[in-house]
C-alpha cells in the first residue's frame, strides 16, 4: 500500500463502477420492454354504380358490350405484350380480378396479338377480339357475370401467352400492417440509461489512469 489512506481504493471504486453499470443495464432492458402497440383495422369494401354497355367503331379502338346484371363500374387495364414479352399483364403471371360491371380494357403494347376466349362461365357472353392487332390498339368489354374467364393470344398460345380474368363479388383490401410504437417515456429512459453507462465507464477509466489508492508491493 502507498502512504496515506484514500477514501476509496481502486478496488472499491471498480466494484462500485461495475455495480452502477449493471443497474444501468437492467434499467435499459426494462425501458426496451416498455413498448406499446398501435393497431389499425381495414375493412373490405366494394363500390357499386350503374354499369352500361355500348359499341364504338373506327380508329384503333374496339368495344364489346356486357350482359345484364349488377354494375361495379370502373375500368381495369390489361396490357397485351408489354415490352415485347408474350404475356398479358395482369393475367398471365397472376389473374386479373374485377367486380361485376367493370369494363376491362386490353391495350396492345406490341404487335401481332389478339384476345381469344378459351373457357367462360355459364351464362356469360364474351367473344373476345380475334383479329390480329398491333401496338396502340385497344379493345374493351364490360363483364357482369361472376366466374373465371380463360383466354389466350392465338399466334403465341404455344409460347404461353394466356390470361385469366376473375369476376368476383368483392375484392379484399389488406389491413394495414401493425407497427409497434415506443412511448416517449421509454425513449427518454433509454437515452438516460445509455448516458449513465457511458459516464460510469468514463469515470472508471479516468480514476484508474490518474488517481486512486494504488497497491504497490515492495519487493526487497
């Protein structure tokens, strides 16, 4: 031991600093666990409006009428051969979904395609558009009968250019994801805990380097 008695030896200070750090760490854990969650809910909804049928001629647009029934209104666009790919988008990779009364509009994005029905629901009336058309052409049809409609592009059917359209009662809207929130009190406590841990470790380093009651064994 050195001459003189200090109020706190280096070992005692180390024990005190270690204890303070452990307490601060425990407080930080408690702060992290003090979280709240906010919830939100989403419902399913459908809009209804009166649907209509009609025909138009000339130019690069064709329109086919739908059968009788309830109207969902609105328009669904399906791209034909986008970017030169032999697909209907949506329709090939995943079915296009609409409600009764929706007008589906096929828009040609590349050349040499048509829309030919393969299978349609009982009671439905849809003849598609069999003439081969090029980029810029559009064809529309209003769907009123529930069910699944399968169709294809005749020149590229063997290459997998097929599509699916589903007419359903309603289209579900996913509920928003629940995101946990942290109360302000927990944030404040977490910041204070971090500061206390840093301060404790800093004091320990300073004391060990510049002060304290050093124990020196004199060997003779």
